[in-house]
C-alpha cells in the first residue's frame, strides 16, 4: 500500500483535470445493434413495442400500411377502401368483419357506429396515451390518409420516436460501426397516377383513404439522395411497393446507389431475400423487365405531356424534379438487348467495363420483401461494420395435408412393420415427423381465430408461432395436429371389425354420429391418419347395424367435402409395393416400372416425366399459363396431365 502511495497516483487522474461534462461521456454498447424490419402493422401501433421487445431490437424500420388515420379519417375514406382496410385490420372485431363481408343495405359507415370501426391507434399515440419505446422509421403505405401525413409534415402532429421517411427527408443511423442512410418512398406505384396529386395540397399524393407515388416525388427523392450522398454510408431504400414488381422502382434503387431495398409484401406469410442475379437467368431478362416498365410509363407520359409541362412552366423547382425523374426513366433500357440500366457505358463502348459495372449492381444490391408484421420479421444485426440478417416467419400450417383423402393410395413401408391400410384411408403420418408439430401447435390451437393476413395485437412468441384459421382456403389449415385418441395399443388391421370415419377431429365427434344404442356397442376408437378415426365393434352384426342406422348423407358423397364426416366399412387389404424406379436414372422415380417414363436421362416438360407432368401440367408451368391445382396436372397424383405422360400408379404414390 505504501508503494502505491509513493507513486503519487491521484484518484481522479492528473492534478487539476476538469471533470467530464455529461455530454462528453461515452456509452459503449457491447454486442450487436439490432434493427427490426417489419411491414403492415395496420394501425396496431402498440404492437410495435411488443415486437421490438420480442426481437430484442433497438430500432424499427417499417414499410407498408402503418395506419396514418386519425379520428377524422373515417368520414373521408371511400367505401371500397374501408372494406379492404376492415378486412385486414387487427383492431376491428371479427363479428364486424364478417358482417362487412356479408354485405347489407346501405354503406358500411351507415351500418356501424364509428367506435366499431377503429382504423388506427394513431390518435392515442399523438395524445401520449401510448408511447413508442424505440425509434421507428417508416414510409407510408397504400392505405393511409393524406390529410394526416400533411399534418405530420407541417408539424401539427408530432410523436416522439416516430420518424417519417419520404422523398424530402432521409435519416442517418450511426450504429455498430456502420453509417446507415435511410431513403424512402411511400404509396402505391400506379402508372396512370404518376402525374395525379389527388386531394394532396402539398407534394404528397392521395385521397379517400389511399395514397400513391408521383413522378415528382421520385424526382425529389433523387435530388435528396444526391444532396446527402456520402460514399462511406450504407444506403437502404425503403418502399411500400416491391422493386422486384415495379421496374421503375428497381431503376430508382440503382440511381440512388442503394445497397439494400426493403419493401412490404402482399399479405405474405414468409419474407423473401434476393438479388437480381438470383432471380433473373440473364442480364437481358432483367433488362426486359425494366424495358416493359419504361414502355408503360412512356404510354402515360405521351398522353399527359401536353398538360403537365404548361402546368409547371412557372415553377422552376418542379421543373427540376420532373427533369430528374425523366432522366431516371431515360436510363432504363428500351429493349432487353440494349441499354445499361446501371448507368455505365452501353454495349459497344467496352464490354469488359460494361460487365464489371453490371456485375456490381446486379449482384450486390440486396432486396428484402417482408411478411406481414403479424406473421414474421427481418432483423438487421449490425456489429463491427458487418450487417447480418435474421428472418423469422410463422409460416403456413401444413397439418391438413395429413387429412387428404387418397382412395386408391397405399402408404410407404414403415421401418418397423408394414402399415395396415383401409380403403379409402390415407397413410398415417410418421410419428417422429408429427410429434414436434403437435408439441408446438397443441397450446396455440385454442387461440382466437382470424382472417388470412390479419395482424393481431402482438402476443408472446409461442402464440405467434401458431397458425390462425384464415389460411385454410390457401396453404394453411385451421386444424392443427391433434393428440392420439386412444392410448391403448392399436388393434392389428386384419382383426378390426369397424367403420372408417373421415373428417372427424376427436373420439367424441366420432361417437356422436351414432345413436345411443349403437354408441354403447362401440368397443374402441382409434385415430387413423390426419383427421380420421376407426370405430370398432365386437361383431359384424353390430357394425352393420350401426352403419345402417346412419343417414345417407354420411355414407355417400357425390363430391369431395372435407368439412363433413364420411363413414365407410373398414376393409383391410394386404400392403403390396411395386418397384419405384432405380436411382440410376434422371427420370421420375415415382412411376416405377409401370410408369410411362421408363427411359433414362433428363426429360424436359415437353416429354414430361411423371412428377413434372402431374404437378405442372406439361409446359403450363406455374401461375397464369398452367394455373394452379386443378389446371397444373389436375392436382397431385390426379388424372392424366396435359403434358401427355401417365400418372404414377397409386401403389407407388406415397400419401401426402
């Protein structure tokens, strides 16, 4: 201790040193900075705090419909827009939503009082009743009130921690060793409205509860980006519409020298991450997308040019903005084979340099299209100058696939023993594959039901992992996996005397189909497949009498209806398997020896393999030309497809 004192050390540094003032201190944040990127909260603004807490985020970037509606917006919103907003609103109750969808006499506003049609929690945010715990940076979406945005721009409305990014205002975040420049453009991109300001009194365009982008806004954004340009910054372009779908936005992102783009999805359950190189087979293909957008714009511009130019003749500022935007479009290629969309030399002016410039923007600019806030998010994790990503999605519930009826199908062999089969029973799902899904979905399956794409007020993470009922008509299902009905060991199929019941969820549901006198004769109920049961009796007489007592609509079906039970006599058939095709060919292995595709080598859709023709309908492909489901090979393992190849035999087709 004496030695320490002899060195003359002072407790607070050198003698006479002035203490640090409060603003001279530094807080060193250990660990990464997390920026949560979400889309379409649709007025459920209190959920922003919950989402930030769940994602452990210090900042939020929002795109899509934020909910810029105040207490006066309802009277201005159009009927059609109100129905759309109500359909996806997390604030309007389900009974009101159903009543709006079912229709009725008079307008929606006349049928419901305003308190039953809450459009947003923005008024509570403005009044200070609720607060934002972290900074939120957002653009406006397609369903917003232009009057509200004008009040924010004029300063009449102010909210702590809410920053609106638009063509006139960008933000710079210096976090995690990165200077993150946020550039944004809100509203829908509609070609014929690019020169229409609607009810907007400033440069913001919109009206009747909707908002869109104008060409002057694009020109002003280019001007803003040029004024704040710093080569040391990382640029993020935030848009409502997706640059992948709108060629003019894609070109704008290149002009802005954006490193990332973040956009809202179309009520998606999964987010997507891509660059143009990953989704376009060639640069010419990408040019073609831009050329089509340029042609659409030019059609509109030639129509309104004679009116627009005189209207801004006395306004030099607007002339410059229009010039910026027209130069942006002019750089877009006219054909797929010509023009450099990245601002470099055109073909013939040095192919080597052209390739280098194209490679840079074509591969390095990364795009994120987000799922709805209720179903998923993206987190940018920034540390030591590196921007990492973390994506999360609730996704679709595919448990209903186990309930698909395959009348002539035979399940694949089990590793333990051949699976006994009843016709028309689908294969029972493998226990190992189903149990994790059951564990996750058992508790959330009791949650309140909602419509597809409807964000609900944020719940704990376990609740957000559950699938809501609305996706039943598309890729999801309201009915998650259920627990096993009977804990007793399964009766060997050859010994079962019973009735096979499809489309029932519980043992009780199966028993309720029978009259009390026959219900008392049921000895056992076993789960058989996704949502099927086998009700067992002691004798065949009891079984046949119970079947005869049921109404005809439970025993016969003219068309497939998975919402109602169907009862058949349980018949055990021996499980047999045919050859499924060898691994030595590149053809379909689903058809086996009896398939139409017995040749080796790769087969294109023209001479389609079984798997391709059944799933894709020959050259129909996905979407418009081939359709989906019924048109694309008419479903899985269905009738003969349009591609010309025979479907795989039922015995060699695993049940879905």
